[in-house]
C-alpha cells in the first residue's frame, strides 16, 4: 500500500519520534463531535485538526461548502503541531477515509509525500484493543516548507472545459448514485451532476470498514483510461479524496481534485447541471 498503513504498523511505530499522528474525526451532522471524541480519547501522540476550522476556510460566494484553507494559516498550524516536511504523518478518522483523506490530500498538495491514512481508522484501532489516551501532546514548533503541487488541483475553469468537451479528461463524481442522478439532494441547493461526469461512489472503495486493495481499485476503475487526466469531485471536496487516494493506489498518475466540487459548480448560475 502506497498511501495507507494498518493499525499493526502504527502500533509498532507509536513511539517513533519521527512520526506525527493527526486525528481528523468529524461529523457533518454534529460539527463539534469530532473534537469531543478527541477529548474523550484518541491514539497516543495524536493532535487534532478540524475539517471546518483547520482544513477549510470560511464559506464564501464561490469555493463550495469546504473551501481551500488559507495555506499560510494551515502551514502555521502544521508547524505548531510539530509537523514539517521531514516527519512521517499518519492521519485518521473513524474509518470513513474522507476526513483523513482531506488532510492527506492537503499535505500531498503542499509537497509532503510521507503522509498516510490509517486504514480502518480509529474504529478498528479501538476494536483491536490498541492504546487510547486523553492526554494532549505538545511538540516543539517547526517550520513546514511547502512545494505546491499544482497538478493535484483542478479549478472551475478546467472542469468547465472538460464538461463542455473542450478538454479531454475523465470527470468522476464520487457521491452516491441517488445524488449523482438528482433523485435526492439532502445538502446542496440544486440536484444532479456536472455534465459529462461518470459516477464512482467513494463508498464502493471500502469493504468491512477498510480501503480495498490496489488490485480491487484497478478493477473499480477499469473503464477509466489511465493515460487521460482524471478529475474527481463530490459535494464539497471531502468524500472525493478517498477516490483520489484509491486511484493513486491503483497506479493512476494523472489525478486532480476539484476541491470546490458540486457545491462550487452550482454557485455559478451559468454552469449547467444534468
């Protein structure tokens, strides 16, 4: 696995001074739950990063429901948590892969390659009887040096070009089929999908609470040309990240995230919806 570690690996490296662990647990239904859960108990040595307060910037007219965080602020927070480009970072959520995936993608975008997602998350860590603590760690402040990888990010202009057939790329909608088809839309103001997008629900990349194998992901994306640029999106740039990670695990190299996703797309009145 290129971008995943299992709980046995983390258990064996728990006291490694060059490891930093990040708790990304979050609930869209109760936005304070993640921090409460962290306070009650987390993997020893883990610091907490909140999806909305740390991994997103405030919602504006455009940018979607979880816009890109202010990168200077985010880099400062990384430094405060003892995270620079020389340490190995393990991010976890409750096993959904999406919240840890957001953190993983952000660090990849900033040029940090030694960042991984804990496969199975906190849920399977706890089920395995691995240690849990309420102690909040502190680390010496460091300076994170970023090298932005623009090839990881797609903006609305590029997605427009793909949707209109002016650019040859594969657009993947990572939401469940009912939302893709516009049958139901519990969150965003409009229903449907970006014209030209195919549907690959991110949840299909999991089995028994863990990411499927690279070979299984290859099979999931067998109808996607690996030579083409691939752009993944979801509702707000969170649940598309497991698909981004899965594609990378399967050996696809040209993968971008439309971070604003469908909630950004519909913020432009002229953008069409299927």
